[in-house]
C-alpha cells in the first residue's frame, strides 16, 4: 500500500484549513482505505469537532502525554474516534511534547493510505509531509499573512501548492495571488453557506457528493505528489523517535 502524507496550513485564521484537512481524509477513504486526520497543533484541540466526532469515544492527544519513543501505528489507529474509514487524532494538550506529536504522525503515516496533518500556523511538521497545501485569503491582511508564510515555505524541501479562499466580488483573482506568492495554484475554496450549514447539522466535511469543497478535494487527491510544486525532491522524513511504546 502506498502511504501519502498531506500537510494543510492556513496562512490566516478562519480560512478553512481544518475543514479542508478533514475533507481530504474523508474523501480519500474510498480510494485508499484507512485514512487519518491529525491535529498537528494540539494546543488547538478542535479537529474532532470539525470532523463532528467530538462525541465519540477514542484516544485523544492528552492520552499520549506519557508516551515515549516509537508508537504502534496500527494500535494507535484502532484507538482513535472514527466515522467510516476516517479516524481523527485531536484533543487539547498545550504542553504536549513535540516528540510525541512527531512519533504519532510517523506511526499513523505508516499504516494509512492517506494521512492529513492540519499544521495549524506552524511548519515544524512539514518535513514529515510529502506535499503541502497552503490555504490563503485575499484581503490585504490575509495576503500579508500569506507572503510571510510562503517566504518560509520556499525555504523548505517540501512540495507545495496554493489554494485560494475566494469570496464573492473579491477584487484579486486566484491567479494573481498565485503569481504574487510564486506558488502553483491547485484550486479555489469558494465561500459556500452549505459548509457552515453542514457544521451546524454535525455533517462531516467532505461527505457531500457534490459541491465546491468536494470538487477541490478530489482534484487535490487526484494530483500526483510529483506534480506538487517546483522545488527540489523531498528529503526523507525524519524517523528518529527511538524504540519503545506508549
């Protein structure tokens, strides 16, 4: 089985990065089997809420606080809250050691066809991703945030593409944003009232058979990792988490 790790990062808050991350994991399931959405910023802790799984039993980040060394990916995957083929690792634990987060990402990536990491606002886990999806808005403040983030993205040995969050009547086109940021444009995430309506009804992102979010996600999943970005080849993810268990 091929194993694909996708990182999603929003240049600004509120652009929909967590929604996109969950939808990627959900819609990859029928194609690859087991998938997981991982909250790469455990101090946020709301990815299971985004996935509408917060009421389900299962392991969360606080349960891994005492973990040391390498983790058993299959056992960890089985322990997570799940809906269908998709599982979610989330939970609020601001003081969780980064080595535990890295070990969990590594372990889950080895046993899932697609692992999607919601990176929050940090790029420290980007070296464990095969590809990076950068989601940006088009307001002046959001474009300034995007420029600052993309400066750091260009320094990484990581393939990256751009998704532009677009509202009605935005004066800046996605193509102009892509040229400004010097990233290949993978698609747009248009404002869609159905996304919020689904959240209000506890409908998991990505489960609609039709709609702009689903179409964008399907395009991202169909794109071969080799088509992502124009940078150098991705270095092998760091695996040095030692031996041992939870």
